[in-house]
């Protein structure tokens, strides 16, 4: 009996030990509520990766962009937004904006003012070009003016000629002098005949005083200026009306500028032109437009614009180069919508800009075709397609357009868009549906 009693005590102690062990084990190993929450937060979650240049690409694993080959970057959950993005928007990340150096400008209104640069040359005043002719037929016995460029003055001797007709006219004059008391009209007619041959009163009085027939007579210049061309040589026989010299009076000159046909609508008579002469670098000149050529050259596509200028001292010589500037205004255009030239992609048929969408967090642009007006130099006048206050991309526009092509959106080269896929250019079918049939 005593033996069974010891077994019962041992079994009881064993059971008590097991019970106490379980109690202490639960107190040390049972996880708390906070620890379970922490364990739940630390569970791995699915992370998306995108391309900084093509944010429409979203991959579950890091790697390379299938469009441009750039390394994918993780999407920042803190940048998530609930803004509604339209399907035609080209979305760019801040990293893409920085890499592409994309800059924007606000569309505004302004008066149509343009700075026009002109190239020209000094020309003789065509109203002061003269042909010095001989009014007497004869033979040239002496040249007083021997070379081109020589300056002559009105009344100066230019050539001496021998003329049988002049000898006959002198004899008639002497006969009229002897019968002047009876026939005064005959004397007056003989004297006027010599005047019509451009002999001066002094020359005629000298002939009368000498009482002798002069076989040679000097021809005097009718004009003052510079000899542009000498048309006779010593010993030439000339007829009445033969051109002896071409003379230009350079006391005033023209500066003839060339304006391209696109600039002609901006230029008006009365516009002030500030210009410099290449041969006189330290002096500024100023003049007003007095004439605009009504014809455009078929070969050069330019029209002449004329400035008239006084030329004291004849410092401005024909054919000198001139560089001028006109600050022209289109008087019939007020408060025009203007856009920088750098914002416009021009295909010859279409003018394209990328307008920034006014999201708060997302940066995106949309394709838009516009109708351009006059060229203002650094700006275009926009006839249709933009409103004041809109924001357009002015730098990096080609990169935005390239992104649009890659994703199949409307672009400069594909105005209708294309169903793009990663790795194919818009407007190019990379599939097999157009294979050449055997």
C-alpha cells in the first residue's frame, strides 16, 4: 500500500510541474497586440517602378524603360494625386522636366512691334544724274576732262571742238552786225542761233569783239558733279546731241535698302531708319523712308526701300554698304496675342505648340495646332488657337514632341496620333500586318 502511495505522489508532482510550466511559458511567449501590428506593417508590399521620361510606364520590378532604355525609378507614393489626367496629356515627372530643360512662358497680349534689320548701299540720287551732250556737231580737238571721277562745275570748259557749222554761223553773225541798223531782227536771230548751241553771252560777245571767225570753240559744262563715265576720246567726230560725259551730282544721295517680302507689310513711308555706313564706323546716320518699291524682285524676293540723305563734303560715296534698323509697327493690329518663336514647331503646313495643363501637382502638356499671323522677329502673332494667360513650353519642345510620338499621341509629325506601343515610333507600324505578300 505504501508502494502505491509513492507512485501517486510522484504522478501528482509531475502533473503539477507540467501545469506550472505551461503557465510560465504562456506569459513569456504570448505576443502583444502592438507587436502583432508592427509585424503586419513590416510585411512586404508590391512597389511600382516608372521611367522619369515616360511616366506612363509602370513596372512591378526595377529594370530599363522599354521606350528609351533609361533605368526605372521607384514611384514616390507621397507624390500620388487624385487629379484627373486626360488621355491626350503628355505627363512628365519633375526629373524629366529637369533632364529635358523644359521651360515655359505665359501667352500675353502686346502691340505688333518689330525690329527689322536691313542691308543696303549708297546710290546716286537718280534725279541728279545728267548726260552732258554736245549741241554742236564737229570733231574733238581737246579734252579738258580726261578721266572718270573728275569733278566738274557748271560753266567749266570740258572739250574743244572744230565745227564747220559753227564757222558758218559766225559768218552769218558778222553779216548781221554790219546790217544791224537796217535789219535788227536778223542780228537778234543770228545771236540766238549761237545761244541755242549753248554758247554763253560772254563767248558770243568775245566773237563779236574779235571780228574774226574762230575755227575752234570750247564747250562748257551744263552741270556740276562727278564724271561717272567718259564717252568720247580725243579726235572723235560727234553729232549734235552726242553724249560726252555722264555726270552725277552727289550733294545728296539715296541709301537703297533691301527688304524681304515678309517684312514689307511692316514698313511704311515716314518710318525712321537708324543706320551705319561700314566705311564710316564711328558715325550714326538717321533718315526717313521716302519710297517703297512696288515691285518684288523675282530672283532675290526683296523690294527696295529708299532713304534720302544730304551729303555735305561728298563723304558718302556710291556703293558703300549700309546696315539699318527700323522699329516698325502694324498700325491696324492692337493687343495681339503673341507667342515666342521657340514655342512653335513649324512643319510648313501646321504650327504646333504644347500647352501646359493647369494641374496642381501633375506636370503635363497637350498638343495644340495654332494659326500664325505676322512674324515679329522673336515672336509670332497668333491669329487663332491660344488665349491670353495660357502657358506654353518654350524650351525642350522637341523632347515633349518626341515623347508624344513614342506613346502614340498627337505630335508634329503625326497630327492624328497613333496607337503607340513601347519601343515603336508614332506613325510607324512595327507589327507584321503590312508584310509584303508573296
